[in-house]
C-alpha cells in the first residue's frame, strides 16, 4: 500500500485486530483493514439521523423493497430536485410522513409512477440508484 502514515491507536485494539487477522489467515494488510474501518465510520457519520435517536433499526417497506432508516430519496421534476429520507419507519418530506406515490404526486402535481421517478441512496452507499432497478 502506498502513501501510508502512522497513527496511534489503543494497544488493545491493535492486539484484537492482529489476533482476528491471524485467526482468519487473512491476506489483507493491517493498514488496509484499519483504513476501511475508518472510511466506513466516516460514511456512518454522514448518514441521515433518525427520529428514534440514531437507532439502526427501522425502515420503510415499499411493496417488495425494504428501505432501511437513513435511506435518502431524490426526484427531479421540471428541473427542480427534491429530497426526502427514511426516518425510523417513515419517509419524511418537508417534515411530513409520505408514501413514495404521495411524494412523487405531490411534487409533480399529478399522477406519476414513483418507481420510475425516485432515486435512492442507501445508508453507507455513495451511489444513487433508480428505485425501479432495486425492485
């Protein structure tokens, strides 16, 4: 691995990670695992907070697709982008709980297919995916 720097960590954490990697006969370097752990921690810090105090439980069941709490929703109608998020067990848009169909139809001012218009960013993911492709 190139571009490494040294950082201080608690000695017990070093021992625990070393024992884990040795026990698994992992081919990953200590620095790679530590770097990935730090990157995942940073992604969690950017996740949308939930109404239940940050619990990782909860989510919204949209027909056959489960959206975990912290999922972000985005749709663009008439060149305007709108955002909502799954907070606890609800999709929240402008402070109110909505269904995906209500969200799209409220923003569009008419009937549209929510599966085709909503893009999703799941917690810890950096990419947006059309809801229709996750169905």
